[in-house]
């Protein structure tokens, strides 16, 4: 006796789909099990499915329903009859159990993917704070969040994105905290995505932006699960993407990119100090080189005379003008930085030594650049490492050159013009309805105070700019 | 369409950037002037000065990060512009005046009147208006010939000396800006530091009194106390008073100003200026230690008061009779208190006829932790 | 696209538009007209400004969600509104164009000596264009952030200048006999407050802008008055009233006469003052340029805002190059400031009276 499923099996075996077929003969009929070997937990398959079926089927007559309800041991099973969907289930890593005399089939979840265990974070490192970071495994990531927040109002909306990759994407928020408008907006954007494949949360991130040409990031990335949970509680929306170890958080405003969990866990003064430090570092890394150009080439007289002499003598033999010098050195520093990311860990330190010797010592000794410039460049690179989320520094790295060019043309005036261009860009941005420069503008003293103190006992309310449903923390 | 406009804009900005850099001029491609001397020689203006040496000469090896030395500059011309043209035609880089510390006026030039150069400083943008100006007894060129070992160069030396003295309250540090305000006010003179060469080294000699920006005369270093008590921000002067008991003994005091009150009045077409000084004095030491009783302190206080009073009065007399000019800025006080009368009178005439009353009170506040009255037990 | 501004933002918009180019020569103008009693004239000027600001705020408050174009239509009819609009558009356009030219000349004469004026104008206009196409919401945010920066740094700088000034230069504080001169000088102190007419193009929102808006705006004007007094007095204390009247760039001249040794490498304050001065000019320009373009787009309803902005910028660039000398620019600016009295005072007062007579305020 032949049915539609057997035809399908024949069709599968003709094409090289990589589907394994296990055929079993029991008392009354033949049973087929279809699965993809690479995605299947073979122990589970043989112990929980094949073994019970064979043991029971030798003597008893089994129907498909009986198998599903009283024979196999797998926890997650369901019964379908649409033969065209079989291929989808198989590709998702499930096993399909067919009987030659039944018009339905069982789908049993035996998925097993090779994965790494929960490890400590690599880009979101911290001194104080839990070390369990997200991994590439979707369920593990969700479980990390689930076990931290036991609120029944926690919502996890599932989406499948990618026509070919069929990646699971989860949208996580707390229903009675998160701003509804924001959640709906994110949902709408997720549903609108029409793409072949998603392999990193970065793809989703691009679709979340208002404008592809925005310079500054509006979506934060999270590697550590405690940070993610803190953000959920804050009223934000988290997106976890299958196969990516970085979750996305939104909305995120400019100053929140400079916020670290350590600040919240540690002493209040240290928190304030390090926040101040980070803001200053960001500003330094953006403006230092251009201010140097402004001072050296345009408005030397704004410095006291001792400093003027010090700068002038240090530049005594430098053949370039200051704009070229600054551009060149910043460029070299960026090359060093890029190289040190790409290099394998074993030879990574070598680049540091080469950089320090070649760029630092030799260039100065050869009289190509002034020692002051080397200090400035290394300071500005160092400053760019201070900020916790590296995505906020990326635009700064590019804008640095823009600022040098503007200052090189029009001096301090060009500096202000350039700064204003950047300020307009930042101010005009909104991150899911939240002003990107909040709480500086629209100004809110309490939010700003809470941000700077970053002490949970003092901040009784959630930030006003997030416009959350539940406004109080305590 | 708009997209195209945007692109056009970007292209325009780029073109501006590429053709730009109009004002860009690196600091090491400028002649950094540290000191400038102005003098009047052979009916022409002579600029002399010091330029910072940025490149160490090949013979000096090693890296140098501080200005190690200076070049001298010298240029002539009938007026400032010609002199500057002469300067430009013999030097490689444009002159940069933003780091100038001192402007030295030669005595000859000071006698002719320094106002033109002060105005030049005021309106040349890169000049700071806070720099020091001094009058030199010798010509500036002579000053620059002196080999200075105590400091980087002559200019630095003069500036540092004056700054130090001003900090200790022993001299005035008049900045160009203040002098310009005085000139704009009119009716008043001002004093500049007077320097010269003595025994091969540069020395602060006293004050040069300028009337209508012309050198009127000088006040010797010993006689500057009177001026300082009126003009210095916080004068800290040392007064040596002979002991009341023992003629050989001298007692050294440091005096500070506790309160300085200048009140003006106009009675019977005569300007009256009352100066009230409240001094604090601190007994530093005695040449030969002696007990100092409370009555002695009283007497000493009176003596200090008298001495300071005499200093001030004699300076005033000099100002009124010899220089005939008000370099104490009394006119500001008078105008502040009697703006209506000020409009009617001519201050220069009034000042020479003015009554100036000086009233000094002194209080010895401590004997610097020493107890001269201690009783010996054995 | 409706954007609502918070009360504080509207107050900062006022700060941004009022404080700008004029600060540079303010100490000179005040000292010239009222001598050391300038603070008194400024106080009178401030109180006059508060009255007109009240009228403007009241109009916008009564006519919620409306700008001058709509409520003028409602009050005086279409024809007169068109005349009003033409006055406002020309006023705003000429004002921002001439301020650009004037600032460029000032910058060229002080810091960027060799840079051609057109290049400076061009950079000004390009950043103004970029701001204007981002609309009022963004401009208000810029004003708020820049405003705070300007306030804090300016106050610190002027207080530290005070420590280097002489108190005697500020005296006499007040001369009873000169009171008529002070009152005459008031006219010059009203000009620095021009810019309040920007309130005509800001539409208030019912929810955001409640009664408190009056308080916010009044405090801001009082603050600006005090700020002006601080600037004038600190400059006079350093330069003296006799000296300062000769400097059109009184503020920068003052700064160049002060070295604050204890600040180390910030000893010379020119850099900071120059930066915040350009920032405040930029705020003024954004708002005035936006006002003119906004009103044009109201009159020509179907026009594209971005395109319009671009055309206005090009026009402004051409007009800015027209005056041949600095004196001409000053002359034009003087005429414009007389028009400013009409736009900030006369027209709003007429509309205010009509509103009161027709009792629109009761209807709402």
C-alpha cells in the first residue's frame, strides 16, 4: 500500500537534500523516520524514538496516534497531515515519523546544534557584574533572560525572518512597562523586513534605523545578559536573534551609550567620576587633534607664551603643516587599531610594539612629526577605548577627520561650524520616538541627575523620556 | 531634485575645503618675538628684539624641547611701517607677536612720547594687551647685548624680575591695557618700571613717570614706597625702624595694607584728597634682641605711621610740584564721587593746587612667634 | 509634521535668538550712551522688552497651534495679513543675511585675516541650511544645548574678568543729573533685545505649554537682562568707560586685555569667548533663517520646504555679498532694527488689541 508520504520520501531521496531515512518494519506496517543527521540528537533519536517503536511494534499493532501518545519518549511532538510542510520541519532540525498506512505524520523535536557553552563576555567586559554572556544559541539566550526576570508580564514575541535562512528572532519586553508605541514600531519594522538571510543581529539593526545614512548608532548591542535584563526592566525592547551572540536594545539615547553597569553596582562617587571621565574622553577623542591644528596653524595667540614656545620648538623640524601632520598621524593610529583587531591573538601584541617603536620613536627622531602630535594621537586613541559600547566611538573616529579638515580650513571658526554640523545631526535624530539627546534636550533635571549619579536608591523613577507605562521603580 | 541640490552643496563645500587654508600658518614658520625694544636713533625708529630660536644648530646635539636661545633682531626706518618693512626684508618668516613678554622703550624714545607705539600695540591684533612695558635707561640694543645666564633671554629676565617683584608687592607691573585706559581717560600720567644696566647686569632701578606718555622723570627705587602704598594691589614692604631704647638697634617690620581709602572733595574751588591708610605690621626681627613692651609697640606703631606718611607726602609733593601730573589715578576717584563737578574743572590745574591729606594708622599684629619679653628664670 | 516645544525650549529659543552678534559691541554702545550708569538703562530696556514679550506670548498662547500667519488671518483678514507677512519675511531675511555678513566681517578683521568673506558666508550658510531643513524641533534642541553651554561658560568667564577689573572704573554707579541721558540711551538697549518676534512663528501646544510659559519666558528675559549687565559691567571694569567707547569689538578687546594666570593653559580666554560667540551667532541665524523660510512656505502653500530653503540660502548668499563696505552693512542693520521695532512691537500690539477687543481670549 502506497500513500502520498511514500511518494515524498522517494522524491527526497532523489534530490541530494541530505535527509537521512530510517526504515523500520514492525508488526503491521513499515515506519519511516526522516531527519537531517547534522541537526539531530542521535542518542535521543535512537533511545527515545527508534527503540520504543521497535520494542512495542514487534507484537502490537500500532496506529500513528498510539505512537505519538504512548510509545515515544520525546517531549515536544505534534501531528500533522500536510505533506508539503514536511520538508520545512525536517530543515528545522525535527524528525518526522511516518507510517506507510497512516495519513498523518508525527513531528518530534530532536534538534541538537553544536554550540559553545555560556562564557564570559568579550566585548562587553566588566570588572564587577555577572559574567554570563549571550551565546549563539537562541534558546540559551532566552533562558538567560527568563531566569533573571520572572515577571509574568514578560513578553517574548517570536518572528521568523529571512526567506532562506529562516532565522528565529525574539522581541522581548515587559508588557506593563514598555512604551506601547515603541513596541509596535519595532514590531512593524521587524515584520517589514524582507531579506534572504540573517546571520548576525547587525542585519536586523540596519533595518531598525530611521535612515541608513545616520552616523550615530540608535540601537545598542548587549553581550551580557544582566545588562539586557536591566534594560528590559528599564522599559526597553530587546531583540534576540538566533545565531548571534549580541542582543539588540532600543531605544537608546546618546548618553546611554556611555553608561556602564559597573557605575550602578559600584560606589556612587566612582560612578559619577567614571561617567564624567568617559564623557570627557569622548570629547577629547573627537576634538583634540583639530584643536591642535587650530592652535598651531591659526590662533597660536590663545595660548600663554611659554606654551607657544614649547609647541614651536617641538615642531621645529617638522616638514608638514599641522593639518597634514594631524591627518597622517590619526590615519596611522587608525591603521594600527584596525590591524590589532584583525590579527590573531598570538601576534597581536607585536603590532603594539611595532606601532610604538615605528610611529612613536622613529617618526619623532626622524623629525617627521612632533612629539606633541604623537602624544595627542595616542591620547585620542586611548580615549576612544574608554567608552563601553564601541559602536558610539565609530562615528567619532570618522568625524575626527571631518573636524580636522574643517579646522584646517577655517580655524576655530571652522571648528565651531563642524561641531555644529555634528550637533545638528545628533539633535535631529530620534530613536523610536525618543529624542536622541534626551535628557539634555528636552531638558529634564531629574533624569540627568539620575543618569549622573547612577545610583538605584536615589533614582525612584524611570527616565521620563522613555515614556514608560509604569513610571516608578520603587 | 532636492537630492541633487544636496550633492551640489557637498561638492561646493569640498571645493571650499580644497582651495582653503587661507590663514593657516604653522607656528614654527613664524618668527616668535619674545622681546621688542623701540628706540629713537638718528631721527628714525629702531626696532630691536629677541626671536625664539626654534631649531637647534647642528653643533648642539640632542633633543631640546624648551626654547634654548634667542636670535637678535634689529631694523630701522623713519617710522614704524618702514622699520617693519626693513625687518620683513631681512627675515625669513613673518613676525608673530602673540608670545611677546616685554616691550622695552629706550629713554630717547620715551622722551619723545610712547603713545604712538602703544596705539600700534592696541590695534595690531596678535599683540597681547597684557604685556609688560618698561623704560630703559640704556638703549634696548645695549640691553640685548648682555649675556643672560639666569634666564632664557633678556626679555624673560626682565619679565620674571618684574613679576616676582609685583608678587611680593615691591613693584608695579603695569600692563599695556591699563596704560591704554589711562591714556583714554586723559588728565593722568602713569608710571612704568625703569630698568638699566648696573655692574653688568640688568636691574630694576625704580619708576619712570610718564606725563602725556612722555618721560617726565624717574623715581629712585628707595623712594618708590610712597607710590606703592597708593597704587600697588597688595604691597608688602619692609620698614626698618630704629629702636626706641637703643640707638644701635634696628627693628625690621613687614607692613601690609589692611584698608586703603581714598576720598575726594571739592571745597572752595579746591580739590581735597584724603588718603586713609590702615596698615598692619609684623615684627620680623630685631638686630639685637631686646624686650619689646607694649608701650614700645605703641611708639613703634607711631613711628611706622609717621615714616609711611612722610614717604607718601614726599611723593605727592614730587608729583604735584616736580612732575605736575597725577599718576595716582586720583581723577578716577574724583570723577566717581563728583561726576558733575568733574565736567566743569580742568583736572591738571586742579591737581597741582590740590590739598592732599594723608592719614596713616598702624597696628602691630604679631611679633612673628617670638617672645622678646621672655623672663629668664636663673 | 507637527513638533511641539517644551516651555523650557521656548525660553531657550528666546535666549538663542536674542543673544548673538550684538554682544560684541554691546558694552561700547551702552558706555557711549549712558556711561557707567549703563546698568540702569539696561534694566529699563529689559522691562520694556518684558512687556512686548508678554504681548507676543499672549498672542501665541491664546491662539493655540497657530502661528502669526493663521491668527493674523483670523484677526485682520487676508489682505492685511499678506502685507504683514511681506514685512516679516523681508525683515527676517534681511536680518539674518546682514548678521551673517557682519559676523563674517568681524571674524575676518579679528581672527581670520586672509580668509575671504564669501568663504565665511558660505560656511555659515551651509550649516544654517542643514539646520533649517531639520526643522524647528532640532533647532530648539540645539538652542537648548548650546544655550546652556553659552550661559555657563560666559558667566564663568565674565565673573573671572571681574576679578581682574577695577571697581573704581564702574563708578559713579548712578548720577541723578544724568537721568535724562539714561532714558535717551534706553533706545539703544532695546535693540539688543530684538529677536523676540521669533515667538510669532512658534505655535504653542495645548498640552505642553500651559500657563507656566509666561513665567519661563519672563525669567529668561530677566536673565538675559542680568547677563547683559554682567557683560557690560565686566568689560567696563577692565577697560574703563572712557576707553571702551572706541572699540566696536569691545568684548574681544576686553578679553585681550585680561590674562588669568591661575587658569594655566586657559590663561588667555579669547579661544573660549570666540567659540561661544560664534555658537550664539549660529543659534540666532538658525532661528531667523527658519522664520523667514517658514513664513514663505506658509504664503506659498504648495512649495517644497527643502527646495525653498535652498533657494533662500542662495539668495541670502548673493545679498550678503552686495554691500560694498562695512559702513553700508552697519547702515542697513540700523534700518533693519527700526523695522524690528515694527515687527516685534507695533504689529503684535495691533493684533493683541484686536484679540482683546474681539474677545478671542475668552472664546478659547
